[in-house]
């Protein structure tokens, strides 16, 4: 029996990639915003329908530097139900995360609770479009305007997602995308920030390049977060196939939905109105009180069948060891509840429907 992992990167053909990187041997331009990098920025801007985009070595550095470029001080309202990157990016900027609970329906930040958490020290909101599910962007926008807060979305999971026909990453002051190998669209490692302000863009570009303004003027304390030409070349190739990738994911999601919907105690994500999905993740919440078995038991059972689902996102950020004693996960009971019960099922374009059925059968055996 072959192993089924939670994901498998989508890769262009070997020949297409080799063809794409040939010119790098002629130019000997390997990194530092070369022609492939610039072409990818251009093509992504068009594909995503955003005003401005800057590429980075990974999504995390995009988020961390994106926050730094906003010159923030104080508290940032965010969700603990996310990958470690979101909280770390806030803390590494010297900012204090204030954890807001998620809603029990789609696991994005519970907008009803944000206002109660705003103080005179609040400077920004960092919501997460977790699993590719779109946050309540319209209400978040209104709150940000009312209280004069910056909004930077962790949109790591939302490549190509649209809300009411408009690119989700065009909302807020900035949105971060991850192009990691495990994402719907990858540049091996990589990420981007989408935004619409020139001055902010200038700061970002400096921060990803050591704070260098000109060869003799270094007026920022930057990092090195530039995307190389080889990564950009992978991005150019994968972009030609991403629509196909999303269509194949949709087939698997449809199969999972038809097989697992309507089972008492098995909660699937709702289908969102007005949203064009990218089918990034397929989380399932197992309620042990109704089912009589736990998420961990499903996880183990699947593992015996060589199916490696993942507990994204467990533990939640406010219970990480590195933050021990600083936050209380009980202040976000819904996030705590979901994180203890969620499993994300294998989902990737090359997953055969037969293998997806192996995942389903494994779950049904438990039932
Ligand atoms: N914000 C959010 C909400 C995020 O989810 C992430 C990243 C970020 C920010 C930060 O973006 P980046 O800086 O990463 O661009 C993985 C990914 O490394 C991470 O990018 C992703 N989120 C997170 C949800 O998943 P791990 O530690 O679970 O990865 P790993 O190595 O266990 O891989 C998962 C599975 O993928 C493996 O079972 C097999 C498969 N895989 C993985 C790699 C790396 C492959 O088949 N080939 C590969 O090369 O974090």
C-alpha cells in the first residue's frame, strides 16, 4: 500500500523547468531581483488581479517584514488558530498579540469579538483566511476604519481565491501569500505581499534587501528575503498549470463532501457564498461526544492504513511552549475546541480518486 501524505507538491514537468532555467546560464543572474523575478511579479499581479505585489523568500518573511514596514507599536488582534508563523511574525516585531477567538462555523476570526479586544494600544488586526476560507472582510474593513487600525491578512492559504469576483488578497492594507511547496501554488519556497500603496512598497523592497536604498545609502534595518531566479522560474512554470491544479483539487473535495456530508458528529467546512475557492485544505472536525471516538483515534486508524492526515492547527498559538505563561488558551474556547478535534485530510492534485476513497473508507470504518 502506498503512503498517502497530507499533501504532495504540484510540480511542472522536469523538461519545462529545465527549459525555463536555461537562460539563467546565459545571464548568470541568479538572484537580487533578476529577470525571472520581475517577470513573475508581473504575471502574478495580472493573475491575481492586484495593484501591487512584492515577492519574498517565503510567506513568513513577507508577513514579518510587511508588519515591520507599517511601523507599528502596541497590540495586534489576531487568531490563535493558525500556523506558528502568524503569531511569531507579530512577536518578532516587538508587538503583543491579543488573541481573538474564532467562529465555530468556519474557524476564521470571530468578528463579533474583535471590538471588545480593542484598546488604546491596539494598532492592527492580523486575521487569517484559514484553509482558504475567506474572513468577514467587509466587517473587518469597517472596524479598521472606525478605529484607525491597519489590517494585514495572513492569506497564506488563499492563492487565487475571489470574493464577489474580486481577489481576496486585494483587501486590507496588505495580504501575505505563501508559495511554499505544500501550497496550492508553489515556487518551492516563496511568498508575496499584495498591497496598494507606493510608499509602503518602497519600504518593503528595502526591508527585503538589507534596508539598502542605494549602494551608499542604507537607511533601514532590513533582512535578506529576496526570491532567487530558480524559485521564480519554478513559479513561472507552475503558474501555467495552477488552474488545472485547482480543478483537480475540486474533484477530490467534491468526493470528500459527497461521502462525508450529513454524518452526525462529522463537521465539514461550509461552502461560502460569493467565494471562488481554491480548495486548499479539507479540514474535518470529529466530535467525540456524538461519535464515541476521538480525532486522535481517527488519526491513528488512518495512519495504520498508511494515510497521513495532519492536525492542522494543533496546538493553538496561545498554548505554544515558547509562549508558556503569557497567554491562556481558555480565553479562546472555540479555537481550543476545534484544534483538539480537527484533522485535515490528504488533498492535492495528483491524489487519485481511488486513494481519496481509501481516506474516506478509513474514516467510515471508524463509524
Ligand atoms: N501562515 C499560515 C497560515 C501558514 O499555513 C503558513 C505556512 C505560513 C503563514 C508561513 O508560510 P511559509 O513561510 O511557509 O511560506 C507546512 C509548511 O511548511 C508551511 O508552509 C505551511 N504553512 C504549513 C501549514 O504546513 P509542516 O511543518 O506541516 O510541513 P511538513 O514538512 O510536515 O510537510 C507537510 C507534508 O507535505 C508532508 O507530509 C509531506 C509533504 N511535503 C512537504 C514538503 C516540504 C512534500 O511532499 N514535499 C515537500 O517538499 O508545515
